[in-house]
């Protein structure tokens, strides 16, 4: 799957991923109204609105982008109907040839971690048959519990040729409360980065590992250090756009080959029509606004990479 992701990035010339993180207040009124008219102001109605909203954005952008990253919490808040919308979104994106990064941030131990890995990346045994549950291509993993939490995901990745992105240095303001603490004179995120590189050596694709890392765009200097520690690790970079990251800040996340990183933007793309810059599109044409935001993001990052 890491090879497919790289192939998609080369084909689109766009090292970006669209975060499909829908909130009801992002969804234009005409979509909400129709869903509520059909299904009422219910969890099912909300899930239908989310699904139609996502579908519009994917239809408008799939030819420009290599991958999407749905954040499962945005769907879980609507209970089982929300999870059905999540699954429909995953399947639809895959049918369009997109790589799907399930942003699930799971991390537990032993059989629990194995069950998460099977549910999201693998296949569960039911009698004499096997079924893929959510069937994403990658999943995000929290390493706080150590190798016990990560190895079950690696086992499933090996079997299914899929991948994970391990949280190393996250983009949120308080990430330093734990991640920046020094241990034997070195920050914890560096030690986690080294571990990710070690895990990655066990699961190599053609040039990069199935084991990737999450490093926030909001910490470019740390990204520079981590790029050196994890040369064969693909870095998923959240925090672009709405959280303040810009293309010029991100060049150090990439290797000299122009690969090695994929930058995420969520509300900056999916709710682009709400921004001053794209307001002429209007809510009716929200998906066209998302398409333009994707083009602008690609230009920003490609331009920064070319001029570094």
C-alpha cells in the first residue's frame, strides 16, 4: 500500500491528503434540509447529510489527489449511523482509486490491539469465511503503550500489505507536555521516531516503509530533525492551513527525491466555501470551492518544494 500511495502521489504530482472530517455546521443547508426531510432530525438524517457532503467533495477532487483521511471521531459522534456513513465513505473513495488513511488513533495491547488492527486493516474470521470490516488502507496508531500496541498492527500490515502512521510529534499546542520531555538528554519524540524507524525496517516497500509517522506541520524544526532520524519513513503531516502550517514551512519534511511526506488539510478544503477567499462559490457550489482549495494547496506545496 505504501507503493500505491507513492504511485498515486507521482501520478497526481500532489503530496497532499484531504481530511474528510465533517461537522454538521460545515454541511451546507441544502444538503442538511434534504437529508432531514427524508430521515428526520435523527442520527440517520445527520449521517445521510455527512455522506452526501463527503460524496460531493470526493467527486470534485478525486482526480487531483492521491489520498483521503477520514477522522473516525467525526462519524462516531453520530453513533452507528455515523459509522455506516464512515464505511460508505471509505468504500466510495477506494472505488475512485484513492488511498484511504483511516484516522482512528488506536493504541492498546495484545488481543485488543490485534482486534483493532483486524477490524480496520485486516479480515475477521467468521466460521469458515473471512470478512474485511472497515477495510482502510492505512490506520493511525498511538504508540504510548509501546511495541505491544504497535506489533499487532504490523502483523496485519505484513499479511494485508497495508500500512500505519504512528504518532510521533502531533500538531496540537499541548503536545509538548509529554512529547517534548527529555529522557537522557533527548526529547521523547526523537526516541519515538527512532523506534518508528526500527519498526519500519521490518516492513519495507520498494523505497519506503509500511510504517509511517505523524509529525505536525506546526513544528517544522522538529520535522527537520525527525526527517533525518527516519529517512525511509513516510511522514503524514497534519496542521496545514487552518492550524497555521504553510508550504514553505514543510519542505524539510520531504526527502531530496521530493517524496517522503504527505500533507493533510481538513477543514481548509472541505469547508473552503466558508472562507473569505472562496466565498464567491457559495454554499450550493461548496464542492467546487473544495476543488479550488485543493489546487491552491498543491500549488503552494509544489512551489515551495521547487524553490527550496
